[in-house]
C-alpha cells in the first residue's frame, strides 16, 4: 500500500523526469472533463493576482484564485472539421483527426503520453475514471465513443473508464492480498505500527491522518452499497448478501462524483499514480441532477438553455474541482502542499452548449505545477497567431521533462505558459 510523502522517508524512489532529486515530491497531472460546455454569460475571468475576477460558473474556485490559470481562445482545428459533440471530444487531448463512418481512430492523448513516461515509477501508470457509461451508438456519422472518451492509449484504443468507485479503490490499494470483506487498512495495520516506530512525530501525525482518510473512503463506499446507491457486486466472505445488479454505477451522482474525486486525491497523495483523468460526464450527456432539484431535463438538452438551472449545474461541476483542490491543499509535502505539486486541467469540448462553439475552448488549470506554473492570472490567445490546444500540451509536457518536437497538429509551444 502506498503512503503519503514523509520527511523521514525518501518515498519517491529514483530520480525521474518529473522530479529533480530523490526525496522531492513528484509533479502530478490531472484532467477533469465536463461535457457540453458552460453558461456563455458566466464563464469568464479577468485580471491577475489580487485583482483577479471570475464569473459565476467559477465561484466554487474563489478560495483558490491564487492557484488558478484561466486560458481563453484555444482551439483544436480537427474538431471543427466533423460534426458536433463526437468530433469535438474524441481528439480534445490529442488534436488528432478522427475517423468517421463508425470506424474508431483518434490519437494518443496527452495524459497517456505522460503515463507512458512515468508508468514504471508508480503502481498504476494512469488512473482513468468516469461517472457516466460510454455510449456505443453513432451520431451524425461519428461514433459516440468519441463523446465518451477523452483519454486514448493509442490511436485506436480509448482508455477503459473505471466507473466503479470500489474497483478504482481496489486498484490503488490492493497489493495481491484477497480483500473479500477485510478492510485494506486492517490488512496493513501491523506494518503501519512498525513504521510508526521509525518516523518523526510530524510524520506519525500525517500517517494517522492519511489512514483515517482511507478508512473514510472505504466506509463511504460501503454505506453507498447498503443504501442501494452502489449496484456493484460485492460478495461477502461466505455468500453474497445481494443479487448481482445489472450495472455498478451509483445512482446518486453527487456521491459518485465525490467518491471519484476522493480516489483521485488519494492516488496523488500516495504516489500510486501521477496521472489521473476524471470524466465527470459524457459530451452529449444524459445525466440528470435530482441532487440540485433539476431532473426534468437531461444534461445535453439543458446545455442548450442559458438558464439559472444550467448555471447551477455548471457550478456543481466546478464544485468537484474545488473539492479536489481543498483536499490536495490539506496535505503537506515538505514546503509545498500536494496541490502545489499538481496541475489539474479542467476543460470541455465546447465553450457553450447553446452554440456548440469549439472555436474558443474553456480551459482552467489549477495547482502550482511544482513551482513550474505561474498562477493567479488569465491568458487570452484569441487574437494570437498560435492558439492551438496542442501547443498548450507541448508546453505542459515540457514541465514534466518530456520534450517533443510535435504533438497533434502543433510544432510550437504556447507563449507565456
């Protein structure tokens, strides 16, 4: 079982492209995606530093404005060549041309390029999570798998989504021992006691806080299952206590998203992975939001209206990013927090669902990037000669020590990143 950063133990192993020296916390990369864009009147930011202002969509990020980089005006040229939704989403993280007519071909996405570089250094090369099932149908001559997957392991392979919180949790914390009904913590408490004897007082406190957070996630997953919100199959030690459900997606979308956010946080805190992609919903999404009192219309159709309810849904999605930021900011890694050592890009495949506008993509990056990212500011590329999303990706990969001449449709870095 992986552990959080501790001053007493050089947990990060050998020096890699993501860290300059042994014992220094590594840089993590996250992507969070929300489909169908945002409210066009309230998704904005301007200014910098103490004068940075944000629109109502971004209100949940107000406590973290100093860690925020708002980027305006970027686009993917290939996304403008096909239809709406599918051809705007399947290449969002790669800039690759998409095949139509039911054929599946995109390009390897930036998260998987990073995962291939760091895979040998962490237990899980990358964690790809989702809160809505993939759609295998075809829409306007393009596969809806493009609308369902932003992470691609190869041009012909969308990275499988983990929709079950329990299975994502097991992937991080099971080390070959059969879990059954036994807690992951119960299985390693003996080792934890031995470790406590050899670490500092500050690290003992950090270890206790970390183990408490793991236990909390375990208990919440169990409670969700007992309430009937988790439909996954979890047989007890002797015999199943419920019939195997038809699917394993929690019925409470708020609980599902929060669990996935917690798993993302734990994955970064423990260095179980340094790359995590969380697709909160599909583009062309069918989610409803009874938790907000908005269940009269699916997400996709709601995005066509610039209404107060649409604004509430947008804010709900950014609350997930705000929650991740809060959790990461509560963990110290030397002189920095985990949030300081992370960059999370929150994006969508269009600016506003009411217009299906992919000419100005919404991009927000949160986190300090290990001191390599200047935050608390806005960047506007709308009138610049180079405003390619793939130029942003080249710049971000540089910060991980991965220097490519080209990526997707770009051979040029983005200025000022």
